[in-house]
C-alpha cells in the first residue's frame, strides 16, 4: 500500500527518505549521474499534488476540470511530457467543466517530479501509480482514459489494470508492443517503427556508461532550449499554435519541466530507447476489453503505423466494443514524421474529447 501524502498537508520534513535514483556510473550529472531527491515544493508551486509510495518514491499528479463530477478522465500525454502539460493546454479546463468531467493526469516515472522506479520501469507499472493517485483523491467512480502517442501504451495498461471500471477509451496515434508485432508477422516499418531506432538498446544499456553520450546530447539540447525554446518548433508545432493559441508556451515549458529544468535527462533517455518502452509491457494486450473505444490514427505515420491501429480496431470489435475510428489523411502520400500529429488540433480543441464523452 502507498502512504498518501496530500500536497496541501505535506511538509518536506515529513517525507520518508526517497530511493536512490539510477546512475550509469558517470560522475557528471549531464552524462547520467544519479539525480538528487525530488523537490516536492516544485510540484505544489506548479499547481500539482503528490503522494509518496511505500518505497519512498514521489508521484506527482494534477487534478482539473469539474471538481464534483461523477466521472473521471485519466488523461495521458506522450513522450517528453508531464501531467502539467495536459492540465495546462489552452481551454482544457473549461472544456472539461462544460462536459462535467473531472480529470487527473499523472506524470510518468522518471519524468518531471515523479521518481524513477528502483527496479526499472515497465508500461504496466504506470497503472499502479494511477491507482495510488485515485485512492489519494477518493476517486472511486467510472473512468475514461485518453492517451496520445506513448500515452497510448499507458492508457491501454490502465484499461487492463482497472478492467470493468473503465467505460471509455481513446488512443490517439496508436501502436502495439514489439512482441505482438512479431506474433502477427509484421514486417518492415510495421514491425520496427521510426521510434524504435534504439530497439536493440535495453535497460541494462541505459544503466551503463554506454548511455553517457545520449545523456550528454539530451542535456545539451535542454541547455539550448532554455536559451531558445523555438529550436523545437517545426511546421507541425506552428500549425498547432494556430489551432490552439498558447500551445507552444505550454509545450516549451513542459519539455524543460519534464527534465526538472534540465537537471536530469533520465526521462528523455528512457523515451529514446525502444528496448525500454517498446518491449515487455507487462500485460497481454489481447486481454484488454473496454465497452466504448475511439481510435485515432494517421495515414503515413512512421512512428505509429496504421497497421497497429487497425489491429486494435479489429481486436476491440471482436470483443463486442463500440468502436469509433478517426483517420488523419495524408495529402502528400509520403511516409513522414509530420503525419504523427496530423489530428492533434482535434485533441487540443476538445473535439476528440467531446466525441468520446458522447459515444
């Protein structure tokens, strides 16, 4: 069981010792030296809450939307993001209140101000942190899940973990684990996607000094971003800013927040290594069943190939689920990274969320 420490009551002096964070053996923080303990005051100052688990880990989370709503949305961002990102998206809080939904967004282990897991992280472990947060908040009612990109895997893990409690599920830019791709006989880009470039790198490699170069590259990038946030912006990001004014400011701040202001790159390194996030999710995806499912994917997306989403569509339909499908077109006909966020404006303006709630 987790020791619940609500943010509005907790004092730093009351916290138990936090577990030692991972290190790859390097003596410099920029190259992978273990980071220090989480400063929980940073969570509170950003409008968040936290709890401390029985092993001393800190888990940060954000609660927003309609406070007294009976239904709760667990909203999960993609790579290089924290729960603050979901809460802070322009207009999100107002849209949730209009839909009479409370929302909770829990920051992934090793990202932002959530501690890394001492025994290393698997996708299924995220649901345990969510369970602890729901208990801390006294949330016992039905759940809706929404995950985007890497958050898709985490949402599917939550669907498996919470079972019949989950009434609605939305996965945006969906993908499936590597072992299942092998079983299905997928080949080429359907088997090994653009984001699996480091699929041969596993947890042991991340924990070794071999990862120091990747840590150093990430740290250097973060230093540059502090000076010039626009370095991240591509045509897709600029289009999202047009769709949701204020998005870029939130995006820039959260990338730095994900790395505790640039002091630790463990979460970012974790996202870059396919062997850590693509394999061994810790549950059988074929056992996941949700009554109402919405799946959004994009033609020409090399990060989350359509074949993955199509398998999920057929799987849920075979389970008797009501399934809504949103397909982002591909005007150029080319496979390119920009397709990954083709339907992101609908995430930002609440169009997808409203469609999910009204299924």
